[in-house]
């Protein structure tokens, strides 16, 4: 109950901020796409013929062979990722219908992040593991776009950070869940 009340108050505050932006004629994005040069902030991915790339592939193959049915179900549920992925922490009432302003904020943040992620994907042009080794058999269709930086991992981290501000008592499990979303792309 305390969580729901605090969540409602924070959602109302976020709504008022959004209304203020709208009234001023400001447009999202929350972050100006030219304010950050993502390719200068990210380290390059490992070279295809490097020991690090080989270690990453070994990790993917090991996880592929050890993933459980529960892992596959979770990964499939996250393939078309929405903020509802955090229901495991915030409860089944954490829905767009119940918290539309929070979901809108998270989706706006995702749209902003997508600009930077896509810029990094285009710049680094790292192929997905399935394109590099035929032994890789993903549990879901991962698409054919470049894989670095990971959009899922970015969304998981950003959404966990925002939700941690709204529900600070749940910060640790929210961060763990955000990290799990990113790791699940490896699984």
C-alpha cells in the first residue's frame, strides 16, 4: 500500500512535469540528440578475431546449452520489451492502464535512448552472433540490425534507473531486473 501511494504521488509529479513541457510548447525528446556524442562515450566492441570476441561467443554457446525452460519463457516475454517487464518487481498492477503517465515517461525515455543506440549501432556495425557463427541458435528472433550497443540492455538500465527514483524502496530489485533484461539478450 505504501508503495502504491508513493508510486501514485511520483506519477502525478511526472505528469505535472509533462504538462508543463507541453504547455510551454516543448517537444520531447527529454534529451537533445545532439547533446551527447555516444560513439565517443562507448568503447568499441572487441575485434572479431580477438580473444575477447571468442570468449563472448563461448559464453553465448554455454548459456544456449544451459538455458532453462523458464529462461526461454522470460526471454520470449522480453523480446518485444515494454515497461511491464518490471511487474516482477512492482507487481501485476504495474500496467499502462493503471500508470499511464509513468509508462509514457518510460516510453519517451526509450525513444530518446533509441536515437543514441541506433547511432552507436550504425557507427560500430557489429553483426549479431547468429551472423558470425552458425552454432548460435537464439531462443527468439533477434532481428538483423546490428547488436552493439544493445537496445534491450539500454532500456532495462534506463527504465530501472527511472523507476528507482519513483520507487526508491525497490531500487535494488529494479536494478537487478534491469540488468537481467540486458543479460537475457545474451541468454
